[in-house]
């Protein structure tokens, strides 16, 4: 048996051309673009669709993780064969068709994100359309928290509500925090101040007219229950969708991308507003997910963003489910 | 913070309904089907498209792995949160647009597989169409070996060649084995005898007319080199596609699904015709992939079927690449 090494292939060693006798067709044009990013699965009678909004590309600095150096983060990326120096954080809103209502959970970075990222994110509307979903048919948008990558997609390209017939449901403690001038005046973190400014821009009068707040430990909509998971933001919320005996834990940002932050629950991500509370929440939720072998959907999980969590050592390892060609 | 356990959610404890005041739209119909399974990426100037053919559903018995019990295989599936007792082996043909030629590597289970599996596999033609590829535009089909899930898709629904303008390129040692009546007469393994019968059916006069054999350690087509990886079948072949400084190792069935057989290279899969040679090939190739950090595409890798290999302990762990929304 011969196994060519990468070097041998690149230098062309051991390669001799074979003359092909096939008739030559006209060259087929390259497609030049990715497949639409959506994926369906069932939870009991609920039909869920992960609708990819794209991915971030954040430079990794020594303050990307407050208590781990750039070198340590790069070492973790190296071990996963991922590009160094940049954080490719996936964005995955989730659509739930309950049979009665079409419910969208979180909205991606929106048209502004699409423009700023040159098409790397802000893809929700085009991927929804590819999935055959008319945004006018969406009955409710449920938000897990008020960070821009979750709320900015509430607005369409024209600045009007992207989902004109949808009620917008926001966690009450989250809404109260980000709309409280007193909280803003006490905030010293410039990133959080910028967050307040963004919330003010996104919660236009048209959005506020549609907005209702929901409470922790109650059903947000039939079959979808809110659970308190604060730390990433003060009112950060996860959702549990249940149908029959089947459930899924929709974690929002309990971890950012699990390949970094589930494996290192002790890492304090710079976007966690209260990193100590965020770590406590993360460990509590992930201990439960692992012990109950519960399915989890993560906004920043790699597409299709659904999987299970294994407890390993002091951290957790995510297992993303394989592509199922049938529902 | 409150974290609802799975049991609490299922029994409805701590849940109180909130009355929604949203206007009710007509219920949106459920889609009832999966997204098309294709995914694009670049290797230098080559545009590659993984085109999913679906997945198998084989019962796991004590002879599924010759040297590991059903219990051990089930334990491995449990650890990965996968269904017990069944092997969901993904099928992923690969399309390469070289800019001059459209080359398909392996063909899936074909229309017969589609019918027999009730739509669980045999999906290549519909996923190719979803990817915007006209099967008449394919210039060449390169086969890694002659197992049914790689060759049966050579034939279309009408029994005529599915890729009527394509040359069919087969590894010479593989072709010679499966078309040698002497080899057949010496074969005692009934599964291999059935393989001979299948090859006879699939290599119709129309297919044979288009068929050319290719040799190990030579270019099959410009930029695509054949390497000997026997064991799974006597003439089993892998391919290395290279462009500029970039390469990908297209492994065929050096391992079947990596979540079982890369992690357990010592396991002798019942479909490996010479399991000892297959294991030796597997270790040699995977040691090289891990040492060179070379990208690998696996026919039985989870869609989108591209990743890297880490050496860990006595085995290997695959890292499937994350969905990239841009090429």
C-alpha cells in the first residue's frame, strides 16, 4: 500500500498524468455560494427549524476571555483545527411551528449585520425564505435577551418590523433592565452602555406596540416555558419546548460557542455582563442537561445547533446531532 | 435562578399559562420534510460540494463488528447520545468543480436504495438538483470502490446511466477483482458473492462503454490523485484533490462512520472484506492525517462530511468542520 503524504502530493512526486479519453463538455460554472442554512427536526408534535443567521468573525485578544490569555484560547482553537486569532461564533435563530402558531426564537444581527459583515451574518431573512417561510406568517418572536445579535433582526431592511404580524415577547427582567435609565446611569462598562443605545434604536415605537413581557417559570406560549438563566445578561432567559414526552432545552447564550465555552465553563467571556453569575448558571444548566441527557439547542452552537452535552472532567463536551435526511 | 428539570417540565409543575393578546393568524402548514442536503467549500481553486445521499439504518448485531460485541457498540452509541441497536451510517458523495470539469466521486445507493429505504437514502439525484446541478453536465464519475452504496447510483430510475455524459473511472485493481470469475469462484463469504452479483447488475453494457480504469499513485484527472487504501475491498482507493497549496484527502471507506470506526480503529467492521488489512490501512492513513493536520472528506462522515482527525490514545477523534455561510 502506498500513502502519499501531503508534501508528496504538493510537490507532485509520484504523480504521472493519465490521458483522459472522455468527451469534453462545456465547463460548468461554479456556484460561488453556500447552500441555504436551515435544518428541521421534531420535538413531539412540534416542527422545529434551525435557521442559520451566519457566523461572527471577532478578533481574539487577551480580553476576549477575561481570565484566559489569547494564547490559551488559540491553543483551544488549534486543538479543534479551527482558525487561530478569530472567533467564528455561529448565530442560529430557531423557528417552532406548534401546529397553531409559528414562533421565532431570537432574530440574528439583522440587515445592519448583513451589511457590516458583508454577508457573513444577518442571513436570517434569506434563509427563512429558502426554508419556504413567509415572514408575514410569523405569529410571535420570543427573545431570550437583548444583545444585538438576538434583537437586531426585529427590524427589516426598511427599518419597519421584519415580522409585521408577530407579537414580540421579551423576558420581563431583561426588558426592565435595558429600558431603565437608572441602570444605564449606574453602568460603567462602555460595552453595556452601547447595548443600552442599541436597545433604544431597535425598540422603535412600532416594535414597542407589539411587545409584551413574559415571566420566568411560566409558559410563554403553549408548550414553551421560560426559565431564568441570568448572568450573560441580567434577565437572560432560556426556554424549554415540550410536546408529549419530548423536550428541548433552548439555551440562548448560557454558553457562547460550546467548542470554547462549554468545554471551558470557567472561562469568563467578555460579553457576559456578570461573568461569575454566568458561570454559575452555566454549570447548573449543563449539569442538568448532562444528567438528564436532555437535548439542547444553542443559539451559538454550530449549525444545525442541536445536540447533547456530556460532562467531562471540569467541563462539558457538546455532541451535535448528525444530519437526518427525514423528519 | 430556577432551573426546571426535565421531569418538572413534563409534569407541568411550576407552569402557569399566560394569556396571549396577539391576533391569531391562520396556522402555517408544517413543512414535513428536511432541507436539501448539500454543502460547498473550496480547496484552492476547486469548488467542492458534499451532496448527501441520506443515511443507512442497519440493525446492530454481535456480528456488526467482528471483534466487538453488540453491547460494546451500543455503549459507544450511548456515549455519543445516538440511538442504540441501529447504525445510522451517513452517505456523502462529493462533487468537484475543477473549473474545467464537473467530477462526482461515488454515487450513493441509487433509485433502488431510495425505494428500499423509503426515502432514507438514495437521495443524491434530488440533492444534486437542489444544488442546481444538472446531472447531464457531469463529466466524470470517479469510484473509490465497488460496494453498492458507492456504485448503485450510476444507474438512474429507468436503468439507464444516471450521468449520461460522464466517463466512469474505476480503480483498476477494484475493477479487476469484481469482474474476475476466478475470484468469485474462490469466495466463500456470501456477502461478497452478493457484491459480485450487484456489480454484474450495475455494470450494464451502457456503463461498461463509459468505463475506464485508473491506476494507483497516478492522477485520475488533473488535480485528483489516486492512492491505494486496500482492505475494505481489495482495490479500495482514496483520492487526494489538490489546488495551489491546499489539499483534501477523500478517504472513501478507510473508516466507515468515524464516530465508531475512527475512534475504534481496531474494530473489524463486517463490511471490511479483509479486516486486518483494513485496520492497517486505517492506522497508516489516520496517523498521516493527524500528523499532517490534513483535511479529510469521508463518504460515511456525518454531513457535511469534511473535517480533521486528532490522534487520541489508541484511536482517533474526528472534528467535523462548522457550517460556513460563505465560501
